[in-house]
């Protein structure tokens, strides 16, 4: 896979000698969640319209926690959207990869790759948006036992600045109400 030259420093970052095993960094995500999503339709346009979606996310561990399967089903005005995430942990690099596909396209995209540090997950990938190479950052923030935030940001200047593309506020559902809509 070819990466833009400005991404090479990020892809080639050395691991710190004291890096810890991150095989269970995503354990917090297991379970069933209500999600409220705000999606920016044109992330590189500051005046872009946004849509709001609500639904359910179900995340299940595989491989003794070194992998995850995530199912997303949400609804908004005139839209029903379903997606699937597959997360895998590489013990040699101590990094996670997130692969995602939506049900409409049925294609798994280029993975996000990265790790957790200080209670914050940061994974990166490259993409093309409006015929421009962009860096895409996925963040897991404000992680608590019953809530967390997932955010995606785009950068068209090699990571100097970021523009919000997608934010999902997740709240854990009780087992009595835990099912996809």
C-alpha cells in the first residue's frame, strides 16, 4: 500500500522500550451501547451540514480479548445505517488495527492502526476525500465504565490541524435493554 510521504514519520514511529502490552486496551468497549452520532457531511468544509443518528452498538471480544467484533445499527432522518468493525491486536508491534465496513458498500476499508496511551486511543489511516489525500484519526476519549466517546477527524495538512468528521457518544445499556434495534 502506498502512503503519502507526510504519513511516513507517523507509520515509522519507534515503540518506547517501556511500552506495555495493550492486548486488553479495548476491554472497556465490550457490551451493548446506545450511541448518539453526529456526522459532518463534508468534513473539510467548515459550513457543512450535519446529521444526527441514534442506535445501538454491540461489541464482543474474540481471541481472549485480543480481537473485537463490533456491530452498529443507527437511524436518523430518512436514513438507516449499519456497519461492522473488526479489531485485531498485533502483539509484536503492540498496536491495534480497526477494519470497518458499512452494509451498503460491503467493503472493508484500509485499517486504522495505532495504540492507547494515558487512557486515550489513537489510530490512524489515510484516505482520499474530494480528490485530496487526507489523514484520518480515530480517537477513543473520556473512557468510563458506562460511557465513552468515539471521534474521527480529518487532516488535509499532514496532521497539523484536524477537522471533526464523526463523533459518537456511547452509553452502556443494561442487559435487559441490550439488543440491536
